[in-house]
C-alpha cells in the first residue's frame, strides 16, 4: 500500500530473481479497512516511493491506480475466504479485512497478470489466504514468500511503525522478544499451548500493550494444534497482534522442532 521501506524493496529484489520485468503495485485499498481504522491517515508517499523504486532499479513498471480506476463502480462482487481461514486471528478482530485483501489482490492480478508474486511472511495469514485463493481459482500465479525483514532490535518493518512515539518505539521490539520466549519454552519441552499463550499475553499486558491475541497454530493451515501434534514436532507458528498506544502491530515466528 505504499510508504515503501526496505522490506518492500526486498520483495522486489526477490521478484527480480524469478523473472523480468518486475511490476510493483501501490494502492491503498479502502475495502480492507474497518470503519474505525486508519484509512484516512494511512501514510501516502507516492513521490517518495517513486524515487526509491528508481534508485533500486529492480522495478520496470509501477502500477499505482487511483480508486476510480480500481473501483469504477461499486464493488458488489467480492471474494469471501472461508471462516476457518479468514475468520480467525486477524479476521476475528478485523472482520472485513481478508475479504478486502482477497478482492483487491484478485483485481490486481487480473490487471497485471503476473506469473510470480511475492508476499512477506510478516502478514502470515494474508500469505496463506492469497495462496489458497490462487489454488482454488486455478490462477496461473506462483506465490513466493519472503522472510520478515526486521530492524536491528528485532522490530518487524511496517509502514505503521511511523505512528509510534519515541517511548513506544523503544518498547515495540518486545513483541518479537515475547514470541522468541514462546519458542524457547516450547523447544525446552513445555507443550502446554494455553499456558504459553496466556503467559505471553500477561507479559505484554503488564508492559502496557493491549493484546488482541498471541496464538500458537499449525503452519500448514493456521488451525490450533492438538497436544499430540505439539509433542510430535508439528511445524508451528506463533502469531501476535497488539496495540501499543494507538498503533496496532502484528508479528509471527515459525517454530520447528529439530
């Protein structure tokens, strides 16, 4: 959605490894914002974004439509992910989010017709939803995942990080640190998922975070693992979303037992 930073540019570098020309799209999509979310204040920095893309030289085309071009008439046809994919985790707290994401991604794919598209793992559930949508609609697009890009202190790069006040920015890396603590406890033999989740929520809450969720899920479908699966080494991911001041941050960490 623009306001490009080094994590966005790394997606484009990865795309360049898989084909040419590379097309970047920038569009702040109204459909994926809830009524009380930050659509109106979301940072729009198109001139700066163009400068960054020109310096990188990895992108041949920038597709930056306006709302009238993307939605020339009311978007009455929408993509509705199934509840067990779009209604959990982020979808529980942002009910229309994945409908908006799926709909605009399908439209962007229709406009650009890429053979490969790169998405970041920071938006882990979004990556899963887009992959499953492409598979079920038999879209000729291969979805590639790029590892989450972080600042030196561990904070996942995000356009919304600019909302953080200085004291909040100093506290923000605690979200990732908490996920690392969950991973360490799990790999040390604690397989009590509910306890691990509750402990993480309590830790963040004690530091002033307003936590939506900290949840351990199966990597393959983001459903809750059974105790047998946890003990048997099922590949897991711990996902979190929490507000720090007025800024909502998300993060995740994949966990695989050796």
